[in-house]
C-alpha cells in the first residue's frame, strides 16, 4: 500500500473511484491507495508519469499530466519565443529536447524505463541465472534511472 499522497508528486494516477491524484513513488495498477477526495481507500486504475517541459535558462517548468503532445507543443512555443533549448521530461526522466532544429525524442523512452522498472524483479532473476549458467559479467544488466 502506498501511503504518500503528495499533491505535486511526479506521478499522476487514475483511481478506480474516478479521481486523479499524484503519488510519489509511483503506484502500480491495482495498488490500494488513499483518495483524499473520497476520504476512503480505493485502488489504482492506471498510473502515468507526468510529462513536463523544463527550460534551464528561465528555470521554468510546466507539468502537463499524461498529455505528451501538449508538453511538446508548449516546449516548441517556448523555444520559438525565447530561442532557448527546452527539455521534455516524463517523471524524472528526460525524454526529449526541443531546440532550434526542432524536436528530438531521446532513444531511451520513459515507457521503456518504466517497463524495465515493472519487470525489474524478473529481469534480475534472468541476469542472475545467466551469471550462474554462463559465468557472464553483469555488464548487460539493465540500466535504470532513479
Ligand atoms: Zn476518490
Ligand atoms: Zn526559457
């Protein structure tokens, strides 16, 4: 059960009761969480890492919930207006850059990192088994971002 209910947590979560809330760390679908608006416990329906853009020159950032397109559109507007290079993040992970030449999505997508996180236990078990069977080093252990 996730106890934290941080108003500006990094993870936007849709609850079974129909409300949305921010939690950090991110709960998984099916987790039991406390909904402040209901004043009761409910379960997580879906969880998204929130998209946002950040301008390192202005020290500005804006959150866009699960709306990736809106985050990129706003980043493009900021780039055109101030000619700053703006980064787009999903949760804590930078997933794109918007610069003078346009926008570029980074190769390591947050979905991929999320997938790795969700399956980390299984992946670790696989890696461990490879070590036992093949004497392999841990060099191809999946990279995760915290
Ligand atoms: Zn609720
Ligand atoms: Zn700026």
